[in-house]
């Protein structure tokens, strides 16, 4: 676990920030390559990608700040930290579901302003979201966040004692593990591998989709399932955050899954209604 990539004088470059940047670049590039098959120009998809990037970062950071505002770590986050701490995303602190909501809103606004078909645009970006998530989770591994429960399997990972995020969570009672060097489930790798498979499946589906919005709806279904699986092994939640045996992400995943079901059924019906009869 190596949070810092390198230093340029007083400027410290964190691996988390590097991987998130690479995630967005990979997502936008693959979406632009996919655009012509979806009936959109690559240039407009790249432009949309910039909007989506901004929306994703703002949404992900906003949900993180709201979720962790009153946490009292040894190194306090927001209540007692300088106000600039709210913007320090390069050190971690992005919640994916907040980013998904922010990116979706940005995509809707862009599509309306540019008068583009929303669901065609969503389908073009859906596989790329999964691919970008893979790189983002590798950034989490470097950063030492989103770690797992105690693990006795051969592929368990151990974080070094200098893992600030682990120590802060432990002192605040937000972790169930025993110590910074305890063997833990590599939940970041679980998440990355599952989303890599999801990316491959969505890319395959994109070339065979039956109606606009199908790929995005399947993405919501697939991600809700994969995230729920990984949450079973997460160890960075405190007892107060677990409700009925489910983590906060579990509950959000239920809503996302149901949303995906509604989108799929409604958009399929609309696609069948507009399809010319023979």
C-alpha cells in the first residue's frame, strides 16, 4: 500500500488521484470509440465526458463530506479541519454512488442542452463507467481505504502501520479489524475484478442491444449486485452503520437495483412501441 506516487517539490502526488484521473481518461476514451456504433459523434461524447467528470467528482465528494462530517478521527476531517479539506479529493474521500448520481445529472443536463438522445448517450457511457471503476478501486488499494474484514485466506492483504486511513477508522470505532497489520479481505481487488467482468459483459451487450437505455439499465442491475457481494466482506464500517445486517451501500444498492428494473421494463416497452411493425 503506497499512497504517495511521487513528490514535485512541495507538491505531493497521491496514487489515488493518479488512478482516478486514469479512470476518467480510460472511460472517456473508450466511450468515444464506442460512440459511432451508438449513432453519436466521438467529439460530442468527449464533451459530454467532461461534464460527466465534473458532475461525478462533485457528487462523489459531496456525499462523502455529508456522510463523514461528524466523524471524530484523531486527525479530524471536516468540523475541526481547515475548510479547504473539503476539496482535498486527491487523498481519497469519494463515494461512488454520489459520483454516479452527480454524473447522471450532468449527463441529463448535457443531453438536454445539446439536444442529444439521452438513452443513447447513457448506453455509450455505461460500459466505460464500469471500466473506470476498476482503476478507481485500484487507487483505493494504494490509498488503504475501502478495506475488508479479517481474512484467513491465502490472498489476504496486510496494511502497514503507517496506514493513516486505517488508524483513523480504528480509533473512531469504524472498523472491525484488529490492527493495521491484520490480514484483511482485499475488497478493492474483489470489486475491481467483478467490475472488469461487468465491463466485458456490457461491451458485449452494447453491440447487441434491442432498445436505447438497455445497456445503462443492465449496468445499474449489475453494479448493484456486484457491490452488494463485495459489501459482505467490507470491514471499514462501525456497528452503528450496520442496519438489519446491511451496510449503507447495501441499502443504496437495493434502490439502484429497483431503479434498474424500472428503467429496463419502461424503456423496453417504449422501444417496442416505437419499433416499426412488419
